[in-house]
C-alpha cells in the first residue's frame, strides 16, 4: 500500500472525507490528488483491489476513483466487487479509462460506476464531477465511522435514503427518517412517486432523475410534500447508482415544524403555472453556468413575453388571463428537451433582476452546441402559438417575443445573462413582436436611449404634450381637399417636435402605443365632427393603425365607440394599414372584415414595400391604395421607378381602387402622376401637417382658389395659402 501516514493524519484532522484512488500511474495520481485536495477530501492511494479492501475498512471512503489500468483484465468485475465492499455500497465511484479501450458505458453503469472519466485526464471535468455529487458520500462515510462495525448505518439518520428507478418507482428504502410522516417506507416503497406525491413534485423529481442518469452528475432540488396544513419543504439529493437508478436522500428543511403556508420565496414552484419558482431557477442557473464554464460548453437564456398580454386581462378579465398563462406554460413546456428548465418570473419585490410582470417567462437551454440550436428551440416555441389557445370558451390568439443571451459571450453570471436577454427581448418587441432576437452590445446602447425617451414619453402623456396634426390630401381631378391624415406630434418643451420614428417604435415596445392610439383616434373623430358643425364639406380623416392596435381583439369595438361618442359618420373615417402588417398577420382578413362592416374605409399604406400579390389585394375590402414615397420620389426623372410607379397605378385602377401617392414635393411629380391616372396626392408641396387650429382656414383658402380656377394651378394655390396664412 502506497498511502503515507501523512495522508491519513491529514485526512482525519483537516479534511471532511476520505477519497480512495486505485492507481499505479504516478501522473494520474498527481492529477487526481490535486483536485481532491482542493475539494477538501483526504486522498489515499492504493495500487490494487486487495489493498483497497483493507484501506476501505480502516478509512470509510466518501468517494472512490478507480484507474482501469490498475486492473489486469476487464475493470468492470473489479468495480462490481468495489461496490459490494462493506461501507462502499452507495459511495460514488469514478472509473478512469483509456480512450482506445473505453468500457461500454451501459455495462459500466450496471457495475456500480457513477461516472466515467476518459483519458487524457481532465482536471476541470473531474472537479465538476466531484462537485456535482455534493456531500452524499461524505454523509454515508461519516455516519459509518461513528457506528460499530456491522451496524445498520442508516437506521438512526434524520435523512431518508431511497433507491429510485428511472421511471420514478421507489425500488428500495435504505433507511433513515423513520418517523417522518411523508417519507415512511410503507408510503413509498414499491410505488411510483406520481402515485403518492403531489403531481408537480413528482414531475420535478422525475425530470431530475432522467437528467442525473443522462449526465451522470448529482443534482439537488427542493419540493413541498404533504397537504392539509401539514406541508413540509424537503431538499432532495440525487446521485447515480447504476444505468437506470439513482439514490435519493431526502432531508426535511422545516425542522419538524409544519409549514404554515405554501412555498414562500424558497418554494420550488410557481403557484399559478407549476413551473420552477424564480429563486430555485436562479440557483439552478448559477449551477448551470458553473457547469458550462468547467466543461467549456455553451448555454442560453431566453426571456419570453406574451405580446399585448395586458389587453387580455383588460378585455377578458384576470381569470382568463391567468388561464392563458397556464395554457401557454404547458404549450411552451412541450417544446423543450427534458433537461431544459422553464420558469415564470412574477416578482413583486422590485428586484433589479426582475420585471414586475406576470406574463414573462425565462428559459434555460443547456448543452448548446451552436446558435442554431437556440434558434431552433425559439422557433419551435413561436410556431407552437400559431394555433389560438382555447381557454374557458374563448379562442385567444397569442404570440411570443423572445430575447436571447448566450454564455459566455453575453455574460459571465446569471444577472448579466438575464439582463442582456431582457435587452434583446425589448428589441424583439420594438421590431414587431412575435419575433426572436439575439443580444448584441449595440442593443444595450439603444435600450438605454429608449428608456430615457420612454420616461419622457410617459411624462408627455400625463402633461398633454401630444398633439394631432393634419396633412391634406389633394384630389388631382377636382383640385379639392379629398382627405386629412391625422399624424401624432410630440411637442417636447426642450427638444421641440420629436420625430415619429423615435416615438412610434418606443410606444410599440412599451405598450404605450395602445393608449396613444386610442387617444389619436378619439381626438381625430371628435375634431372632424366639430368642424362639420361649422362647414359640411370637411373631408374624411385617415388614422394610422399600428400592429399592436390592429391585433387587439376589441379593435372594432374601440373604433365603433370613437365614432359613436364623437357622432362622426363612419364613412368619414379611414383606417390606414401597412402592407407589411397585413401580410404578416394570419388574422388580417378577419380583422379587416370586422372594421369594414363598421362602414369605415380601409386604406393600404406603403404599397410597394411588401410583396403583395394581386390575389392578396382582391381578397381585402380596400377603399384606396397609397403608393410608398420611395417610388414617388423616383418619378422626377425617366427610369425604372417611373415605369414601376406607372404600373402600380394602372394595376390598382384596374382593380377598382382609388390610388393615392404620398411624399409629393414637386409639380413635376404631380404632372406625371396625373397623366398616369393617379387619383390623389399628399405631401409638403401643398402643406406641412397643420395644427388643428389651422385646418379650417386652410380649407377656406384652398376652396377659394379651386372655385375660381378651371383647373388646379399650383402656383396660385401656394400664393393663396401663403396669403391666408399671413392673414391669420
């Protein structure tokens, strides 16, 4: 035997458990010894199986490492004999094998082997393995050292020891916790956990068993067991004991006192969805990061948010909203691998790591090989919500926005990864919703800027800094004002008029767009109705609908209410929808038909930017099509854009649609568009968007010009408008 007295004395006086290493390879011994020392074990070297038995009796091991090269023939029979040695029956056993003569893993696990260490010896991998088994071996060996030889070492232990199969069946009760009301052998032995434990707890343990058997790592989790006011919190430690079984050590964390309430901050599940609770998830995330770092493997954090969830609560009620969360959690869970972990973050503490929102979920993907692996899971989740959720008699359409951060490139710890995943989630919301975005550093800068603007925008809403301005549309045949487009303006006290390209994406991402959109629609309807009390020839008003507004289940009701409250006839309201919005949304036809039945006009905005087909256009009850300004700008000179614009006008007119060109700024554009049959134009050639107080004066000035001229003379129009403006 090569063990020195110094080794033994060190193990007894300073270390918290013996580790017996069977090897005659000095290099391997040095590597293993260094790791065991660092992990507070007392390593003892023995060179063969005969020496091992005598050493194990004198120094009950907490862990055993066997080098296959130390055995003359097949190492697996030797491992079986090690497992049958007194005091070693349930002790973790690591087998080190050479790359060329590696044992069959399934046979090894049937031979008492906990995990295989492959050559060349990897100290980082071994450290991770040692840490994963926790103090299971130390507990067993420590108790044995205090008991008389041959005594039942488990009989008086407060912890309960079981052997479980991979199917969750309690194959054997080893002893311990004899008086525990939940863990008694009569309640568990020979039964599956799902038959005797709460469904959520049994499912959590079943998932952990499969993970442990697959990874050969130890695992710790917490569950609440018992009911009727006798619930107790238990810590469960799982350790591999074979190819298809594990040892479970159960410890009562409540020190004999019944829990007065369900799981608190240290609970194991979210009370609404049954998913992993936040605190336990964060604990698991820290462990997963340490594991990934040690094994030099990747992992990813996905933050998932139900788009426009607040509208579900507002329109259908909190009870339906909670049911949607439960169904959504189940649908997402079906998309995951068994060792992925999903949780719902519903924190009311205001923690910097948690957004106060009940509809946000966080997903940990381990064992990631590439970015494509993450994208595949994310896409699987978004695709899972293409079918509406059936909840208590309601068909609820749900989509998910997903933000993704990867370890190690996007963060070195749980807080950084979760924070950056949220930044990416915000980016996904800004883009359109129902999207997935990977984190980039530039996102963080944009996120900080948006936060500043968001705070100011909320202030602007409260302080009534928002206004509706109106851009006129001119009929090219009659020369009259054919419509007014309502445009939001944010008049900032320091920055002046804030560009809409800043306001709208931010409002979309934060949910403020819904309140703003309602206000714009109601304000425009009310304003036009008031003008019509003064003069009857006020033209229709057009309001742009954002994606968030268009996707509202109650959008038709909101438009109807705005018309009813203002008294504006439906035919004097037009709703502008972008081509991209109609193409991306599978419910577009249904939504458009609901709005059309109200009697309002539907206008296709930004035509030419998407990929609309003639078939798509003819299925929708459109009143007009607006040609995107990018094509209108290009008609100043002969070329492809002139040809494209002319073709778009001709096709639209053949289909019976009114054609409107936007972004008109020159007389040359007007003449080209009129010659090609365009019905109306709008742009800064005639006027910039006007404040509500200037609209009636503008209409008066424009009417005076058109009434006195046989055809539209742009110079006269501009002169008259300038005169009218100066007179005002």
